[in-house]
C-alpha cells in the first residue's frame, strides 16, 4: 500500500491510516480477502508506533471492514457492489427509564448497590460552567419570547456541526427538529408518516415498542444475529420501516458492520416509501478507537436519524433531535410546522453555548475516561471473583452482559438482591421464546469504583455460599 501520512496534520495518524484503508476498500482498490500488512511491518514502513497501526486496524475491524482470527492477521471483508449515492440539500448550507415496568418487588430497596444500565455519573457534570452559562442566557432580553418551531436555529447549527464531525451525519440545520425526548420525536414521526408496518430488533428497546404500539403501528419483531437485524428475516416480513440501533444495539451491545448496513440500505430501496430509523443510543461512549460512524452517513435520504443528550449531558436536560431526509422535512414543513418546539428556549440557548464554547467536548472526553476506568474495574472484578462468568461487551456503552450458566436469570437477580446488589434482566427485551435465560445487564456508570468492587465481591460470596448449601 502506498500510504502517505502527514505528521503536521491536526488529524491523528491512526485516523489517517483508518480513513485511507477504508476508502481504498470502498473504492475497490483493496480487494476482498486481501491480507493487510502486519501491524509490525506497516509501523516499521511508516516509522511510527505499532500501537498507532493497531488502533487503526481495530477501528476498521469494529466497523466490519476487516476480519481477524488468531494468528491470521487482518483480512478485508467482502462488501456488496451497490453504489450508495450521498445526496445533500440543494442549498449546501451546513454551518429512559428503559426498564420501566420490569422491576420486581425486591428491587425497590434503595440501599442496594444498583448496577443500573440507564443511569449516568451525574456527580461529574460541570455544574459551575452550566450555571455560568445560564446566568449569561437569562441576562438576555429575548429568553422568554417565542422561539423557532423546529428548535432554535443556533442550537441546530451546533448540532449539525457536531453530528458531521463526530458521527459523520450528512445534514443541514434545516433538516433538524429538536424535541423534549426521543419519545416525542417518534410521535411526530408517526404523524408525518401515518400508520406503518415496522420491524423492531429482537431483543430491542422496550420504550420504542410501547410508543409504536400506542400509535397503532403494525409491529413485527425481527431476530438479531451477531451482526444486527437479520436481513433475511426482515425481507420476509415485508415491513415499511425498520428501527435500528446500529452503533451500539440495546441491550446486546452488537455493533452492526458496514456490510450489513449497506444491505439494509439496499432493502430500503426495494419499495417506495421505505425508511430506516436509526436510534444512535449511547454512541458517544466508545472506549477503544473512535466512535462508530452513524449509518445515516451512508444514505441521508433513506435514514431518519434520532439522537439525544440524555447520556452525554444529563437525562434531565430532555433535549433530543431528529434529522429528517430532504423529502420528509419538506413534507413536515407543509403539514406539521404548526407544532411548537417542546424544549424551553432558555434550555436550548444554554446548550448551544455549552457546545459552541467547547464545554460539551471537554465533558465528553472526561466522561469517556471516567467510564472506561469504571468498565475496566467491573470486568476485572468479575474475572477475579466470578471466574466462570462470561462477559460480553464491545468496548462501548454503559453496561455489559454477564452470563452465569449455572444459574437462571431469576436466580442471578434474587441472589444479587440477597447480597445487596441489583442487576437487571435481559429477558424483558425479548419477544417470543428466544431468550438468554442465564444473562443479566450490569451497568457501571453511576457507581463509584469501590461500590463496583464491593458489589461484585459480595455477590460472589453469597453465590458461593448458595452452592455450598445445595
């Protein structure tokens, strides 16, 4: 490979390598089943650290461009030949409680060490900076006047810029609608599209199912495989819409590779009026390499993108955003533009400054480090105290999956409560009989390092005593 790097560029070297190889694969310059140079060989050739090359290869591996097996190196995956056209707007301008209804009576004890997969570390939020910005906003004269129905333009500019830079989303501020939570935005989408036949991931996000059910949509559950929603099963159910979490599927943590994403885009073109709803849940928190790019960047006219600041800033902020394709945003303007934005203008102005002046990026970087440390402590504690446990995680998100084959899901939960620990069931996310009966969700974001260690140790001791008593 004739790979050139620019040591003076602002872009990190590993990202330059990643972008070069990715584009060569997409353009057909590097053919499927090609074995890439070893990390040692390429690092020596470029006279850079081997770790830098490893980081680039691992990012390509995570996104599905490469595959790797022990001792065989990194090999290029086969992608389809479909040419996905990226169309941008003509004007060229760009400047939960998810487990609600799932708690048992024994889960109500607030004294338990709560390994919640939905809570965040609120103690690390930059309250002083937020208060300072709020004082500046409320000193203005127009904070209580009516705002833009789609959301304040300044905030939409900041969101568009952030999404383009961090998530590779193709959009303009005009494509964005801001609302108080993703639930509200999905309801707006239901009004825009009318009743549809929608395919949801199985297992999948409970609240999304509840919302679509409330709108009387025809809901079809489509099982997942190791790469996300099973495309063969999706094609058989003849859905109009599919709802996905490709960057970090909840609750499994599966990352959808590029080949499956392109297959789904191809599916959306097979019938007029088909769309993909991409819920970019927890996408900011990836702990190795950089965040996986959003699926929307593959085709902005077929993917409806939904994101939120609930995990990256705070759940109480209640600011979410939806990026509509050009055709749908025009339709929205004709039919639904009378809906007022449900987020207070003052909150939007504060968030705009929070992003614009760099507070948001610095906060995200601190929280990634914070959460990575907690995740590592959790995994290490499980390995030390529960050597037979199997952990599933993809270096992203704020929870892991823990499987104990000797115990049922109910036994794990009950044993945890008796040990003063609260885990969460995965079975509630499934429809039908395809349920992992010995697996639970174990979150870590809201806990201290000591609580994580104590919780896992206490659970292991009680579990050992239970075995001895049998």
